[in-house]
């Protein structure tokens, strides 16, 4: 006679085996790798008439923020090109002194089509094709230009002045028409040092009193050529 306990155990084993056979095979699901989106490189070039880094004559607040991020473009009233007032514009990279760009809108309502842009003070990230950038010295400019150039006379009390002419040197094609380069002398320059370069006459870059003060580029100002 069969042992009832043993029969019950066999029935239990058979039932478990049957349920395992009926269960669908397990499928291992692995997450597909997410492709990394590479940031679009921002050009560091200053091309007078065409671009200053990411800013061109067709830029707008919308497309600049789309390309650089909303925090990288701040709507501000910026100092006008003659330094006498404030105009509607924007500041690119407002928190980064080495990349900071200021611009003024032609379309002040739509915040579009910059009329001009500039870098100054410490914004040495940007450079022209020839290599002119904030901090370039007068001697370095002469070497890049291939000859002496002419600087406007410094006005009384001011420590900066603009390049008047590149005298048909290597930088003339690049900077003569749609750019203005400002040079600064040290803030520590004395009245005696400033007097010879503040007489109202254009200064050749080889002028000894000017050269002794070691001026450097403090501002690069770019006009944009309107699209035809």
C-alpha cells in the first residue's frame, strides 16, 4: 500500500515543476546608452563688419540665448559708443570678465540686429584673425602691422586713446574700416608723463614718450555691416 505522505510530496514536486515549465522565460532589459549632445563651439574670432565671437549683425536676443543659454545673455543699458549716454543693448557672458561682450541693438523693440559690439578691459578671450586682442601691447601691434601706426592725441586727464591710422600696414584691411582699437596707458602715469602725449597732435607709435608708457589694447569696437 502506498505511503500517503510520500504521494503527497510527489504531487507537490510535480506541481512546482509544472508551474516552472509554464512560466515565460525572463528577459533581461538593458538601458540603451543616451547619446551625449556635444555643445556647439563658439567662435573666438573678431571679424570687423561680420562678427564678434557669437554676435553677428543678424543676431537677436532669442537666438543668442538659444545658443549660449539664458544666463549667458543679459539685457542691459550699455554705455553708448561715444560714452555720453546709455543705449538699449545686451551683455554676453556678464559673469565672466574674460569673455564679456557688450552690444547695442538696432531693433530696440524686437531686441535684434546689433549695430555694434565691443570687448574691453579684461575680455581677452576674443581675437582678430591677425591676433589682436585685449592686452596686446603697442610694440606687438607694430610687429603685427609690419610698420609704425598713428594714435590720436590723448585728451587731458584721459588714460586712453584710439588708433587713428594703420598707415597702410598689415592690419589696415582688417581693422581700418569697421573697427576701432583703443589703447590705454597705466593709471599710474603722472601728469609729466601724460603732457607730451596730450598736445592735440597725432602720435606715431614710435613716439618716445608714448612708447615709454607701454600702452596696450583696452577696447576693440566693431561695427556690423547691415545685410543688403
